[in-house]
C-alpha cells in the first residue's frame, strides 16, 4: 500500500510544485483541504497501527483499547477522505485513462 501511495505522489508531483502558485478558487481550496485531511488521517492510521503492533513495540505501554479506537476512527476518516479525494479528482483520472487507450 505504501508503494502505491508513493507512486501516486510521484506521478502527481506537479501538484505539489503548483500549490503555492496561482489563485485559490473554491474548488482548489476544497481539493487542498481534502488532500491534507487524507494525508493526516492516513498518517494517524499508520502510526496508531504501529503502536498497536505487539511485536514491534513491546516496551511501549499504551492502552490498547484507546489506541484501537484511534486506529479504527482514523481508518474510517481516511476512507471518507479517500472517497472525497476520488470524487474531486475523478475527471482528471478519467482523462488519464483515455490517454492510455
């Protein structure tokens, strides 16, 4: 999964270069908020999953119940942001598919 995310980010590196350029319309602002929300929620999901792992972090005593709630909540929020991300970028995605044909 991490490889796919990194490949996606590498493929869309022009987006990161253009963040500080140009005017911010409502759509562009919403896209940025969705992307930042997706990034943060995925980060929290990954970190909480690492803390839940009994094998890799035996010495850290964090309540598994609380961490489990954080992990489940952040994964649901990640899915919501992923859906919003796909919704806001579906036209670009379909245009990219047409170029492949």
